[in-house]
């Protein structure tokens, strides 16, 4: 019987964080019982996450009263005093609240996503219970706004990084084990590419409308090309992007389709000629790490045009996608124009190579098997 795992998440389900549900379902297929905990419920989530959502325990609505922190606070003392982003008693209280629920649900390991408050509270709870704990770093929590990251690394049994580069950077900060566990795709949702590639639309962008997605690069690249773009997603930059599109007189070329469920991509990818994803590093250091949308596009046979962001470099090869220097609208425009000049045979070879590559290297089941082994070994 494999260990029951408590998953500790800032918010669940979240429409833009498909990787969390994918990992939990993959771990269930590995034989683990999964109990999600979250601090808030997002307004919109993925349809596929509904079963997990129904059993998720939301800590913001759980009772705060617990004697556990008082009885066993000595176990967590060293960690609590190292965390500058929380008050000692506040973190002890929240850790005690989680510990009480973890004990009630008979979980044997705690695994947190994001190295922020979710990891801090998970570590506190694990110490109060004297059970093992781990967390996974993603992007902003490591690069843009880390919170006492080095101390968190010292107090876990192991930590996970979603890219090899991140793993190397975390290893330099701790003696604790750091494991590279890439975000994977659910292979059973992506059958072999049998249909002829016959798109009826041109470019597609999918993602949160935030700086690190590089949408302003894409919009500038489209200027003067006559090429059309559909944008799927929502976010704080929507008004600015709409204004830029209006100023550049691109309103007849660019459509905003709003946020969509992950199933939308699987149903509509065949309609488009390419995924345009000009990722960059935001001014605050935030960046995409191993973007799942690229892996999904590869699995759906949708050619990818993206940047040379390190997270993309770890996914793509010269045979499986097109990359240009990030932050360069002129180069991105040329890559788009070149794409529409490629022969059907060239594109078909790229599609098949990309599909085989992503299924071999970024299968959620393979990644979950590694994570399961690390947890079971504790």
C-alpha cells in the first residue's frame, strides 16, 4: 500500500494551473491516495479537476482551534524562527490547522506546490506531525518573489524543480536532495497523429495575459503582415493589449476569445497553423518554466513558434519546433512569415517528431513514477 499524500496548494482548482490536477491524477494512477488541501477556491477551474475539487479541504473555512501547535511546537521552532514572511504565531496556527486535518485524513506525506506560504505551512505541519514533506518550485516563487527560500530548502526531505536549470540553481542553495520533475501531459488524452494537417486558421496564443508571456512582442510582430491571431486567456494586461491592437489597426486580425477549459485546446488545435508563444523574462524576474502549453501543442500536432527562454530550450529541439531570440519582434515576425512558406512535408515531419518527443520525455505518468519513488523511499 503506497503512502497517502496531502497536496497543499495556494488555490484549487485554478484555470491556468492545469499541471497541478494533471500531477495529482497521475499520482493516483501510481497507486497513491491523494488528499488536496487549498487556502482558497478559484472562481473558475478545469472540468477535469472537478473530482479532486469535491474532496479538497479548504483551510480558510476550517476551524482554527487545535492544541497540537502547543504540544509539539518545539519540533517546528527552528523553522518558524527562520521565516521572515510570517509571524511566528501566525505560521504556527496555520501549520497546526493543516496538521490537524492531515492527521484526521491519515496522510503520511505532505507535498506542496509553490515555495510560498503553501510550502511554509506544509513544512510546519509536517514537523508538528513528525512526517515527511516536500515542495515543488515553479517560476515566480523561485525567480520573481522568493520567500525565505533557502530556509525552506533546509527543512524539507526533498524539493522538486520543474526544469533542469532550476534544479541546478536550487542544488547550489542546499545539501538536501533536489529532483527534476517536469510538468507532464496526460498521454491518454493525446492519440497518435493520424489526421492530415489542414488548418483553416492561422496563429493561436494561449496563456495568462501577463508580461512574461510576451504578447506585446507578438502583436508588434504581426504589424503589417496581414496574419490573423486568436488569443485565448485573460489577465491584467487585457486593456493594454486591446489598446495596442487598436493603435496598430490590427482589430480585424486579432480576436480575444477569453479563458477556456483545457479541453478547448484539444478540440480546436487542429484548426490552427501554429502556436505563437513569445515567452520572455519579466522585469521582476518572473518567467515560464517548462510551459505546459508547448508540450500540449506538440502532443496535438500543432507546430510551435516560441522564444529561446531556457524553459523552452529544455522542451524543444531543432526538429520539434522553431525558436528565436526572446524579446525581438523583428525575429519573431520573420519566424512567422517563414512558417507560412514551409512545405506540407516539412510541417508533417515536425509534427510527428514533436509528438514522439513529448510523449517520450514529458509523459505525466513517467514523471509521477519518479515522484512516487522519491516519496516512497522516505
